[in-house]
């Protein structure tokens, strides 16, 4: 979307409600574009309503159908304002109802030459799309099109599947850094039992050695600070107005993180139980492997329980943490967060 979204100017419970509405509409628009890009024929409004998540309604209910038409008209207008070449036409002279599609020749970008470092940056950005709800809904819509006999271009949506998962604090912190808004959040460190409250003017979010960090000006300490996103507890709260500060010119965020984090020392040892013949990556990493009747016990060196937990959850039920408790609890917390995100996608329409 261009311009500043409406929810940026709302705070508190209203902000959360408006944000959910904004995200739902964004997902619907993305799904509509994917649908219209994936066919060479014109699709009628009825076909789109039966295919694209977010347009579900009862066509026999006059009020429900009128609400769908208003929503669809608004979405078409917004796509055209964004420069999406939405065409109107009919599949044949016998069709009375107009249909819609997006012409590939008008939508596609010309060849863009990139330097090696620019290409690497684009590749990293493409892998950051981690909201699985978009990919799942898109796949569902394409399956419905094929079932209806619509010619689907299988190459049109290559690259839309998410590749990595980022921490829940990633989206609100990147948005706050973009809009220059102060934030507050609870932050935990390994040597303290309870998290502490932090207030920050975020300058940007960067990845360093497989972990995500936010860098900015700590208002309470009046100094530059880095915070690991995996240690942010609960929701990030936006407290400042847009454009409330200006980051230093030419600031090198990666250098700040590198100086703060220092060398990685894997002094901890975790014991996990791996299913026979599974978790090959962990086996190569292990410093000790002991075969047993119920699986193999692997001893893994680690520097941070949260970082190790992020690796272990990728293996699902094939790996179970035996020791120490801090790693086991970190894995449980990761699994709870994954389950919560899945439930949220179901509630907001990611699953039908």
C-alpha cells in the first residue's frame, strides 16, 4: 500500500482492532492479485467470490451480496490506484457478465540489472515473507481455479511461499523504524528472572549470525542499544507519533550489533533424543552420540537456549529435549508461539 496506513495514527485497543482489519484487507488484495494473475481468461465477480478468501458470502441474501459488491468495487479501485493493470472484458461474445483479469504484459517489470550485493539484498528480502496464511490461501485459491476448469499459469506465483520465520516482534519493530515512532517493550536477559521495561527509538532491524536485532536509541539509558528480538516478551507497544525522531546519518546497524554481541561461545551442553535415522543436521553438529533402544542421545553445544530452540523446533516430533530445563522451556515457548500464530491465521481467514 502507498501512503501511511490508517492504523498508524490509532493507539491502544483500537489500534490492534484496526491493524487486524488492515491486515485482513491486505491479504484479500494479495489473494485477488494472485488469482487474476494465474489465469488468462476473464473471471466474473461470482467466480472471484468463490475462489478468493475474504469474499465469502451468500449470493441469495440480498444484503450480503450487496456488501460483497461494495467490498469488491473498493478493492478494484484500490488496485487501480496502486497501478495494477486490471482489465475488464468477457471470455466470449455470448457472455453477458463482464469479467476481470490482470495482463501479464502490463504487470511484469522490465529487466532490472542488479549488482551482486543488490541481488543478495533482494534475495534476503524475498525470504522474509513469513506469513504462511498468504501462501496457504493462495494455494487453496489456485486449487479451486483448476477444479473449475480455469487455465492456471503455474509459473505466476513462484517465489510466494515463505522461506523463513521471524520473531513476532519483527513486524511491529520494522514498522516503527520505518515510521520513526518510539516503542516500548518488555525485554528479558539470561541472568535475570524477570523482564525489564525498555523504551526505544528504533533505527532499524538487522540479522546477525542467524538472529534478528533491533538497533536504536534507548531513551532510559540515553545511549545506542541493541536488542535481540527473540528476547522481547509480549507485544511491542507503539508510544510515539510518526516522525518523532531522526536516526543518525549513515549509521551502520550491523557494526553496532557485531560490537555488542561479541564472539559466539558455545559453552552450554544440551542432550536431546533423536528418532532413529532422523535429524541428520543435528547429528553432524553433535559432539557426542549414544545409541539407545528408544532413539539416539545427542549432546549439542550451544551459546543461547533461544537460538538452540529455534533450531530444534524445525525437526518437529523427531527430536525431544532431555536436558537442560532452560532449553526444554525455550522449545515449549517456541511451540506455543507457533500454535498461537496458527490459531490467529485461522481466525483471520488464513484457513477456510
